[in-house]
């Protein structure tokens, strides 16, 4: 064969391999017309960090279509507005779903509400069909037998054994390794129910974990592993614990790995490295170990882990322990623009800082401006406001003119500016409140519009104002107001 023909053949084969795994998700979302729907893959089940892999806008007729290259069966998250749900996807899968609004009886959550999608049709070979069927079976078993655990423990053990045997027979010939792993570790979770014939910790390890390959993308497996090794440090012998502590003081992953090798359930090197990462994350805020050293270790493992999949876990845990939590140091930023002074977080010291992230093309965001302007009139003396938006060649000029008329700082920033990632901006509007010393008060913070609990930022601003006057009792305004 001619070299050029061979090269073309190879390219076509690669093209068909990579682009032949397109998964399609279409459906109806009548309460999200005009809004963006996103698909997120779960990076790892320890940090629960996700990555957006596809997005689209819901059309006026309520329909949407999403495409993504899925190379292995896994659970993914679908987000719409402030709500989210999940489904399982497999290569070349085609899914037709209905995405509902938040249940009216569920209390509003600032971080988002869980909703349950419905499938219009599912093939019996699809992973969702299988998992939904198994979950229904397991739920029925627990509903009919769980009460026996306390009243008739031996009868409960017998019924659990029958359930396990029936499940094994039912799925013996199933060809999906993902599904069989899912079922196996769902059963393992039932074994965690305390009962008369329950296996001890080492028996569980040998029966479920020892001979099973690590399934990073299988939620049932990973959640079982996460639960099995939870709070590892107190389980270690005194000798192993001291050796781990020495490894942390030396910022040495190698020393810690060697120390953990004495624990029987961590003989598997891949699992040992994975659990070492999670254990460091668990003790980060305990005060018993130097935080700087733990961050150094996680950063090292993120770049030099023995197993590549564990690099992502280390990166996720590192991001989680240093993320924006109340009391944590706010990440620095650089704000600049044409004919505007360059500013960093240091330029906003001595007063609280209220960062307002906005999508200027969103009418919903723009409607909130009147309330924000009113809040600034009442509390602008005590809290510094800054509005931030992304550069966009298709920006709504009328809305832009209104933003530019604001009486506080406003900056247009490129999409690559680190502030979007550092402040975890995933939807708009988004608010962050930072105190006068540069520490996070809340992220996301409340906005001027009432949330589902009828809360706004107004109460917080009022307390900031009150504290400011108490610290400055000699001001004339203080006496006039009181």
C-alpha cells in the first residue's frame, strides 16, 4: 500500500474511533425556555469536581439537543438554571428526556435543587434501564424487609441472603461490566447494614475490594470505596500514624505511602495512593497537621502520581481544601480596562467588598440592577461595590450603556481572566462578599433579589452598617440616626 494511502486509512480509522462515540441527549424543558442547559462529567468522586462537556440553549418550543463524545459508560450531571439532575450515558447512546422544574414542595437552595428527569423511552440494553430496574428491586426489598433487622434479625439475614442470590442469578449473563460492578457494590452497601451475620472490615475488603479492578467512573464502586476508607487516620496503628505524620512534616508522599503500606486493606498500590490523597483532604482542616505541607504533598501528587487517574483526584482535593469557604482567604485578582486604573484586592481594603458578576446579555440579570442600585444608595458608604462582566463582541449595547452609568467600579474582563475560575463563576448573576481584611464572608453571597427563602443581602449589609457605626461612635451621622 502506498504510504499516503496508509496514512489516510489510519486517519479515517482514528476519526471513526473518536467521533463514532457521540452520545445524544434531547428532550423537553418547558420551564427553561431561553436558558442554558449544560452537561458536566464528574471528575472524581472524592472532591466531586465536575467539568462542563456540552451546553445548549432551550428553544422557544421547549426542545433542546446536546451532543458529547462519551468514551466510556458513566454518570453525568445535567444542569438547567440553578437546578440539576443526573443520568447514565454510554458511548453512542441516544436519550430522550423531560427536564422538570424544581418541586414546589422542596425548599429553595442557593447552591441549586435536585430534580428528577423522566425518560420518554429506553431500550432494555441501556444502562439507565438496567440501573432503574435494579434500584426499584432493591428499594422494594428494603421496604419489605428492613424492619426485620431489629425485630427478627435472623429472618432479616435470611431474606438478605435470598435477595443477593436472586440478584446474582438474574444478572449472571449480563454483558455490561459497568452494570455488574454497579450491582456488586450496591450489594456491598447493603452489607454495611449491621446485622447478626455481617462481615467484619477485613472480610469485606477481601470479598469486595481485593480482587475488583478500580472503577473510577462507577459511582456505586467509588462511593463504597469512599465510605469504606472514611476517617482512615484514626484506624491506623500508632506506629503507622506516627510515620504518616513524619511524612507530612517532610512533605513526602513516598514516606506516607510506605507508612500506609502496613495497613492490610491498603496493599493495593493504586488504592493506597488514592486513599492517601483523600485522607490528606479529610485532615486538612483538623488543626492536627500543617496545612501548607498537605497542600505541597497534594500538589506533588497532582503532577507525579504513580497512577495517572489519581492525579485528577489529587488536583480535585487540592482545589476543594483551598476553595472559597467562609473564613478563607479571598483569591487576589487583577482588574484592568481601557481608561481605567488597574486594581487588585488590596485596593479595596478597609471596607467590605461586594463583587457582582453579571451577564449583560441576560435580561434577568439586568432587571436586578434597580435593586442593586438601591442597595448601593443605602449601603455604599459601608460596602464597596464592583461589577464585573465578560468581553463579548455581541454584547447588548443598550444594556452596556446602563452598566457604564453605574456609580461604582465596573470592569469588562476577558474570558481568560483568572477571576472567573478562582471565584467559581458558573452562572449569573453571582455575588461574593469579602470582609475588610480580605477574607471570604460568603460565596455565593445573597443578592438584592429575594431567594426562595425570601432572603436578600439587605440584612447582611444592615449589620455591616451597624458594626461600622459602633466602631465610629463620634461621627455626627451616628448621633443623627440614633
